[in-house]
C-alpha cells in the first residue's frame, strides 16, 4: 500500500490522528524527527517534510561531528522524509489519538541516504538473497525498571519492595502485572510480535523475547520500537525504564541476544545437520567468531557498554562458542530440525539494532564465503577460553576503523562516519571530570 492508503486504513480503524510522530533512527538508534498534524498526512506522502541529512549522524550528546564531513561544513542540506511502509502505528501510551511512523531521508531523486542504518541491513540481506538464502531472526531484549529520578544526574534505584535477585520470580511478575500487561498490550497494538516475558536476575530487570521471522528488517524495526514503547509505558506508571548496557556496577547488564538461522528457496533450514553439527552452521559460527573483534564497536557502541564485560559479569567477554553454554558469546541451542540456529550473545541492549543485525549477518556471510576451522566448544573437556575482547572503547573503535570486513559490510564512507562519531564522543566524554575524581583527589592534593 501507499502511505496514504495506509493512513486511510489507520483512520478507518482508530479515527483520524491528532498528530503523526515522524521517527528517524540515527547512528545511535536515538529517534529524531518531527510532529506532523494529522490533517497534513498528504504533505508527508508528497515529500513535503524535510530534515537535515546530518540528523542521521550526531554524536550521543546531539551535536554534529565536523570530521564526518556532514552538517554545516557542507551547508547542512536537507533530505526529504519518506515514510517506511508498514510502520504507521498507534501510540497507545500517549494521550489522545497519536500515530507514529518510521521515516528515511531521501535526496532530490528519491534515493534513500547512504547514512541510513536500516539501508545498511537491507544491503546485507540482498547478499543473502543472491545466495538463495533468507535469514530467520529473533531478538531478546533486557531492560531495567527504575524508580523515577528527579534529575538526569541521579543514580538509578530499583522500585520499592523489589528483591535483590528476582530471576524467573513469578510472584514478582504478578506484582508488576499492571505495567507489564500494558507493555505487552501496547506491543500487540503496534504489531510487535512478543513471545515470552520473564523476570531477569537484577532487581527490576526483565527480558522480552520476540517470535522468529524471515523479515530481518521488520525484526530490527521491532527491537528499535520496543525500546521506545517500554520507556513510554513505564513513564505512565510513575517509573523509569532503561536499556543502558550497565546501569548498576554490581548487577547484571542489559543485553540484546540475536537468534539466527538460514532458510533456502525451498524453506529448508540449511543449519539443520540432522543430528551432528552441519558444516554450514560450523562455517557461520566461525564467521561470527572471527568478526567479533572487528565488530565490537557495533556491539558495544558507548562508554558504558564496556562495563558490561567486566569481571564477574554475566555477559560473555570473548569470541567463544558452546552447544548449551550461556557463558559463550555464540551458543547453539539446537543443531537439528527447523529450530537449528545460533544465538549471538555479545551485544548490549544499548545498540543500534540495524547495525547489529548487519554486523552479525555480515559475519555469517564471511564464514560461508571463507570457511575456517572452529576451536573446541567451551562445554567440552578440551574447550578453553579465548583471549577477551577489548576492555576499552577506544581500542574497539580503532579496530573497527581499520577493519576490512567493516568496510565490506558498511562501506568505506560509513565506516569513516561511524568511526569519527565515536572518536568525537570519546574525546567529549573523556574531558568530563567525574564525581569519583572529586571524591578521591580533590582533598588529597
């Protein structure tokens, strides 16, 4: 359907919206855009709503980064907002009739910007299509519910009467039923196909799993929009929610795990070995293991992301695999039948889902194109831990900057843009004097 056909169908079901929230996913998966009055929907359909192309790539502070070659250094030209088909949805946690739609920015010829992370993923999927394959994906997202803070500088705290360790606690789910049910209802209203919901280990921490789908673009859309939904619903209950990778120093972090299998043109799972581990699955695992260091800056994009890999963390910290080992970065829950798949467990919940999907699937492609031998799995007697991934942000960013695989997956220009944004963030955040420094140094010297 065209956007206007979708809009008419929306109005038939929900009534005319008072406004449409136009949502553009930037490099950090921060949603930027505009509010458009509902009666001006046709203006969007005709390309009459603009936003600077540089909106795709600000740093996490919201500033443009001159070294990217974007922004005012080139006159900060506009792009034209193009709604993404199938993403016009109600926003049930907002007062009144509010709709939202994901958008991209196009040039004067209608071509989507090369800065679009969603288009990065589409490019990787085209490479699978050329091989007669389709990825089937399902993500898992962890998040914390917090007491509402009075200022952005305040430390997080779990809701009152929350146990210190709540993993799989059914009574806790019952106590939080009003907010959790509203989250699931809002997800259903937006067509986000949730599966199970559990209480995770940390106080106030939860995990939602999504059903698998052979539409990886839609799966990444779902992960992106679910984060917005949770924060919006939780706020209505006087609480706060975060997908920050490591909100508490001494508690588990938030991850985004991705399950992947591949089906061929006859809908057969090519990872299915019928009992033993298939050669195709071995090659896929080898590819994602060997690409993990180059892609760490995608899986751990922010300063806080690296705290999740600390000692005693529940998160895997090295390129290792196992058959059913939750300490491994790549786990194989099933190796036979239609459910044969790998589970990639490195990424935090603070990522850009499109870039993570593209990085993992790009690693699988590299493994299929360049097969390599696998080390022994962690859950065998001869398995051993691999050297850990980088423990600091700068090292991971510089590895990405030099990566030929990153160039192959994302293109040379986007590798440059991503690197320069991260370098700028490192410089900006490193210049901030922290409360820890005042606490331990100010009165000592």
